[in-house]
C-alpha cells in the first residue's frame, strides 16, 4: 500500500474522501487473490416488474451475524478470508473507521453496471460510513442529490483507488456505476461497511 494523498470533496450535506492510487502497486495481486477467495454469484433483481439477472457478480463476506438484505434478498455472510482480513485492517487504518463486512461486486466489462441507490439499509444504522476499493478497469462513479437530482458529481475511479463516503452522505445522496463504452476489462469493487450483528437489531 502506497502513501497516496487524500482529496476531500464537500457535497453538503456529506463529503467523500478519495485516495487515488493507494493500492495500485498491489492491485493485480489483490484482484487475483480476491477472485479466488470470494464466493461470487449472480443474484436476481426486480426491474420494471420483472426479475432479471443482476448486471454483475456479487459476494457478501463478513463476521458471523452480519446478515444483509440486498436487492430484496437476505444474505448470510461467507467468512472473511486472509486477503479480506488484511485489506480490512489496512482500510480501517486509512479511513479511521471500523468495518465488519464487505460487498464485492465484479463488473465483467463495461456492460455491467449498478443503478442509482443509497447504502441506507436498516442494518447499517442511521449514518453509515462506506469505504469503496476499486481494482481493475477505471469506471465512472456518479452521485446525485436526493432533493435535487439535477445536482450531480462525477468521478473516474482508478485502479487501486479508495473512496470513503462520510456520514451523512447516504441519507442525502444516491450513487451509481453506469455502463461505459470502450471498457472491455473487468473491475472488482469492494464496499466495506459496519453491519449491526443480527442479535443486536431487535433492541433498536
């Protein structure tokens, strides 16, 4: 891991921090190790009243009890393997946040995508911090304000970059990864989060 500089972008309310090439030097090794370690599958999503295969592969890994509802399905976590454990420790040190689970999305080429959404599920609490690591092909990352969708911000997330979405961004902004012409290679994205363990949710 390099000592890349951090850029902070105020979005009001909320902000994002970006380390542009923090993991670039080890990105190829991480990509290969994570593709071997993660349990990827293609879940189904409901769009326009129909269930369709998601335009990406996904895997959910975390500590015991960190189940997660995603695209209408409850997922139980696969264990955090050695590569994920090491990455978690490094990302926690950089961000100054704690994480107990990670959603991995594998975008196989520029035709794979993610629609507009916020990471605001109940198990994340009212004001989560979300760390996003990108490995592979650079892709466009879009944000739009919930109250004014015409208010937008765009980044090109490079190979090895780390992005932190600070609280309370999820309550006021949505984000998306659109299809991208001319992108033929894969991109692996890991979004780290703190999920309240199942045993603790009933008291909230």
